[in-house]
C-alpha cells in the first residue's frame, strides 16, 4: 500500500510542478479572454508537444488507476472510484480529441 501512495504522491507532485512551470509561459494563462481565441475556427487549436505529452501521461495514469482497482481488495468506495476514473478518462480523451487544451 505504501508504494502505491508514494507513486501517487510523486506523480501528482510532478504534474503540479510541470504545470506551474509550463502554463505561465502562455499568454492565455494570464488573459482568460484568449482562452477562447479561434474557438470557432474549423482548424483545431494548436497543441504543443509538451501539452500532448502531459495529456498522454495523465491518460496513462488514470487508465492505470482504473485497472489497478480490479487487482486490489474491493473497498466500499469501489464503484465511486470506478465512475470517477471512467469519467476522468472520457473528459481527458474528449478534451484531447477536440484540442481544448486551454480549457
């Protein structure tokens, strides 16, 4: 159990540090009206390599967490956590496929 908690702590710490370092470099982070710039353009918003990698890492983490629940002892919140991870995966995939990386 400790190893799982340590892994979660390391992953979430890394994710937070990455976003705190990377997001302020973009103008839409400071001026929220630019989040919606070109939103109706038929071409998707440009997604940088760093953001694509971040999406894939987050997606992989949540898939791993989703499948991990089947291997550990079932707890009372099993169904709640399953729904949480399934919805999170759907939201990440939807955001990635529609290039809504600024939202």
